C-alpha cells in the first residue's frame, strides 16, 4: 500500500529529477563502463563495431608503490597507473569519447596527471588533470585519430621524465569502426592481443656498486636524477621487471592463431623483434590510417609512441620477443616469451642432419689443401 510518506517522497524525487538541468556540455550518447585489466592482457572489446559512438568510461587509481624489478631483488619506488607498469591499455573506436576518472589517493605523496597522445588540446589533458593526493578528476576527450598511442604522467619540469621512467605510462588503442585493414582494404583480425610496455629504469648505486633502495619516491629523486642525466639505463624491462613475461609468465598462442602485439615506449627508442617469427603486418608508428608494412624482421618504436604488429604463428615452440639491441634484451632485461602450442611444419624448417662429428670425407677443399701442405 502506498503511504502518504511514500507518495511525498516519490513526488520530491520526481521534482528533483525534472529540475536538475542537463549539463550544457553533456553528451547524449550511450555510455559504457569498462573494467581495465593489467598488461599484458587487454580488456574485452569488439574489433569492428556496427554501433554508433559511445562515451567509454574508465577509472584509474594512481599508486605509488615499491616494486622489485629483477631477480636480485633490486627495488624501485614506482609510480603507476592502476598498480601496473605499464598502466592498463584502453581500447575504444574512432568517434568514441574516452571519459577517464583519475584518482590520486591520499596515501600517495605527489601530484600527478595524465597526458594522452591520442587526445587534442590542453597538453593532451595534462593541463586539466593535475591532482594532489586526496583528489580525483574526470577528463573527457574525443578519439578522432585511429591507432595505438602512449599516455603518461606529465606534471612539470623534471617531474615529467622522472614520473615516466618510474612507471607512469600506458597506451590507448583507437580502432577504426570497421576494424583493421591491410593496404588493399582487406579486413585483418586478431585472435589474441597482448600489450607490452617497455620501461628504461635508472636505479642509483652506492659506493660499492650495489643498487640502493629508498623509503619513498621523494627520497630516491636526487640520486635517480643523477643516473637519468647520464642516459644509461640500469634496466630495460617489459612490463615492469626483468622476467615479467618470460618462463611461467610467457604469453601464449596456438599455431594458426593471429596475435596483435602492441608495444609502447614512453621515453626511449626500441626495436622489437620476434626471434623465429616476423611481423606479418606492422603499423610501426601505430597509426591505422597508414597502411601496415608487411613481413618485417624488426620494427622501430620511437620513444614516446606505441606500435602494433600482427603475426600468425606457424610453428610451435618458445619464441623470444626482444628489443633487438641485444645488450638491452639479454643483459638489461628487455626479453619476453611466447609459448606456442601446435604441430611442427617440416616444410618450413627441418633439421636435416642433427649435430655430429665432421666426417673425414666431407672435409672442405681448403682443409684438404691445408693437409696436403703438411708433408
Ligand atoms: Cu605522476
């Protein structure tokens, strides 16, 4: 039974609903809230869409936190979007609006913001999102250009490179509404997508050459700046630490599956290479309005950009995906693994003869000549 009190409440509520004016700049489009996931994984999304533009809503919490970056236990006072290095990848379609709620909890010690390379105006949003600990802000920007783009923290001055190399970077992928295409307009699809964010790190050492650790980012600042200004990273890592994507953390695929790998580097150049595989289609600069290059062996990621490579695995095994500055890959950490299951194709590669001692009859002409000289 409807009581008088209920009726009054109902009347008050409907009065409230009709008297609240719509915000002048409000956008009358469907809204979709997306839960972000930590890299190398990417939240579920459509590759091509028949729906109209939407306001895609995301929420990221900035976390200053100590992380271990190698097997020796070296520590970094990291600054992160959502607790991961890189921050999560956001996927939208051209014409969509990205509406980000950025939260800087009171437990943090520093102001932060976000500069989206995919956004237009206001320092990529950096000018409108600077928030102190205990504050949050909502930024909305229209995705007018397709491609993979970096986002990063950019407070001001020396804070910018410091926050970026401390982990505050990630990527946005703006897909064409009709999906990806090759240079002839033929649709391209992926079965899986992985996001790799490369990070150069600059960990200070003590007088004995041992890596130092600190209690807060602020405490690490002066020493870290000194290492940064020499431009020689102590670590170059994928997804936050040496080995984040190798061994049991390897990315997986099956023979016949097509994988899109998005690779970002917010600060420094890189040159991804899939050992034993290729880039079937590569948007080296990451921008889908340009036709993809085909059959690449190594591609170049300019510091401050994200690229995308599409590859269909044809052989099983463990593939290393490296920065082909091999010193950075092997000595500094820039190596990931793909573990691929399926059947081996002998036509593509076969060990015709396993390793064996060289039979005497098969000595080369040079060796025979050398022997004939020794009498
Ligand atoms: Cu920051």
